[in-house]
């Protein structure tokens, strides 16, 4: 499709990274086009697929060439991973807002019209939505775990948030940092904020920074995304590389937050989230090297101390004030593991 130089920029760019998702891509795109207006563009980037997804991208672009919604595709000459594909789309997108959508997921009906209504009325820098876990067979245990509606923010609903402390606190308390549940002004990303290429947990390394840049935010407590967790997910296949990337996911966040005046509740939520990262990374290392992960855990402890906005002793006191004694003991155990098995046994 040729671009009309005189046409106004779209209000929304839906950005879909593609890599070996031939069985899901059509459903994903259809879920967008079924509710899209002519002020939306859809961009897909194929990242060197080997299952025919690249041919499907070309087919889908051609099929919608004369439609009201601009659907276009780009193709990487070399595989760059999810971060690289997203960065390519950020550079190419023209919309005032950008919404990343993984190609094996899909949008729920009504998501885009509701988003447009929020933007027209409030024009927030950042919009957060909820999701549900997409499974072939939904069992009672999945419902009891709340998988039919996962919140991505704990805090005020359907109101314009202007306090960075409240936004950061709600994000860290919910712990759902994925980019596809966050719709942001493209200007918020600017030319500097990008996904770290070649690293896991890329959403965790960008979403808190995005929130710090947002002067206003809106939380819509509605399920807008159907999230499909396929086999071979990051957490299901632990190794030392993934553990190291998790441990360092919040690197440099303290520098970015300097001068923001975050309150004690936000700082505690952040520190607790960093502690969970440390424990998760240490467990991954323990599974990968059960007989000798002390040096790795020691490195993760250092990364945790550098990422946490409050000191370890202060965090321990905060846990105890809240009655979180089990969490305090768990953190203490892994901190001692950084000193060796004997120290952990004595903890």
C-alpha cells in the first residue's frame, strides 16, 4: 500500500512482531481489524520465520491492501529477537499511540473503541488494561487462580492519574510488566527508550521506565487482551542466562527515578518487586546448577542491592511491620545463599 503524504497520521499503531506463529497470526490480525477504524495502522515485522509466517505476512498485507485500515509488513534480513522486532516497529510507526500485540495473542471485542473513547476524553500518556490467560482447556484450578481476569494495576480505576508514586506503586504491586497491556503515546518512547536486544525479560526492563516518563495514566480494569502462554515459556525453561537477565532487569531504574519524589509506599513496592526478581533469579540458578550456584547468587544479590531503592535492613523492617514474616525469611535465606551453603543452613 502506498502512503498518502497528505493524510493525517493515525491515532493508533498496532505493532505485531512475527516469528514462527503461522497458526495464530491470522486470528491475531482479524481481532484487530474487526474493530479498527480508518485512523489505525497495523504493522507486522517478520523476524526471519522458518515456518512460513513470512509468506503469511505478505498474503495478509496483500489481502487488506484496499481496505480502510493500513496493514503493512517489514522483514528482517537477520533474526533480532522480540526486542529487535519491537524496536524496528517503533522506528517505523506513525501513530500518536502505539500498542504492542504479540502475534499468538488477540484483542477482545470492543477494546479499540473503548481505548479511543478514553483517549478522546482524557488523552493520557499511558493506558493500562487487563488480560486473561488463553488455554485450550480451561479447568477449575485456572478459574480459581484468577486466570480469566488478570489485573495489571492495583490502584485507582478509570480516572486520570497524575502522581508517579501511585502509578509506580500500582504497577509493582500487580507485577504484570508486559508491554502488550500498556498503550503509550509514541512520543513517550522518544528516540532513546528501546527494548534491550538479546536479553530476556525485555518488558520488565522498559515498562517501569515508560511509567516514569508518563505525566498522566489511565487504568481500565477490563480484559482487552487474550494472552496465550505457549510451551517453552521463559519461566518454564530456566537457565543461567535467563536468571542473569532477570536479576539485572531493573538496572539503572534508580537513576531514572532520581528527582521524581516517590513516596515510601512506591519505594517499598519497588524494593519488594526487586527482591522477588532476586529470589526468582536465584531459584533459576539453583535449578541450573544445584551443586554450585553460590557465585551466581552472589552476583544476583549485588544486582538486587543496586536495583532496590531502599537498603536491605530497611526492607526487612518493612516486611516485619506488615507481618510478612515468611517473605522476610525467604529473602534472608537467599541472601545467605550468596555466602555459601553453610551460611544458608544457619539462616
